[in-house]
C-alpha cells in the first residue's frame, strides 16, 4: 500500500502535468492570439488615429488657408475702397476748388458791379436831393418875389391912395 501512495500521486501529477502543459500551450497560443489581435486592434486604432489627426491637420490647414485668403481679400477690398474714397475725395476737392475759384471771380465781378451800382444810386439820390433842393429854393424865391410884389403893390397903392386923395380933393 505504500507504493500506491506514491504511484497514484506521481501518476496523477504526471497526468496533471501533461494536461497542464497541454492547456498552458493552448492558453499561451490563445494568449498570443489575443495579444496579436489586441496589437492589431491597437495598430488599427493608431492608424485610424493617425489618419484622423492627418485629416484634421489637413482640414485645419485648409481652413487656415481659407481664413488667410479671406482676410487678405477683405484687406485688399478695404485698401481698394480706401483708394477709391481717396481718389473720389481728391476729385471732389479739385472740382470744388475750381468751382470756388470760379465763384470767387464771379463774386468779385458782382462786387465791382454792385459798387458801381451803389455809386450810381448815390449819384441819383444826390441828384434827386439837389433837384428837390433847387425846386424848394425856386419856390422860396417865387414866394419871396410874390411877397415883394404884394408889398410893392401895397406901397404903390398906399402912395397912390394918398396922392389920389390929395389930387382928387377939390
């Protein structure tokens, strides 16, 4: 019985060892397959991630290029508008300066004409005043002459009345 105690555990150990070895090989192969699948999956994920990053970078570069092009276009439009406004202002300034010079010449001519008309008006007013003065002086002279005639007629009448009274007094 002593031998059975040794042989059975040894036989079981050997059987267990064989099963264990077979199972460990299968487990190792299965683990290798899992690790290979995991490595493939990680490689695929890394490739997808790299592709996504590359695509994102390309999209970002494209958007940046578009943004820069848009900013450049806006800047160019702004400069073109500024140049057009500057040209328009310069043209308007030149036009208005020319018009102002023409108006200044017209104003000067009209001021000279106005001064001549005012002088003519003053002359006409002075002539009217002189005429009215002459008329008034003539009226005064006429009245003075009429008064003088009346006075002389009265004097002659008085003298004639006294002389006539004397001559008619028989």
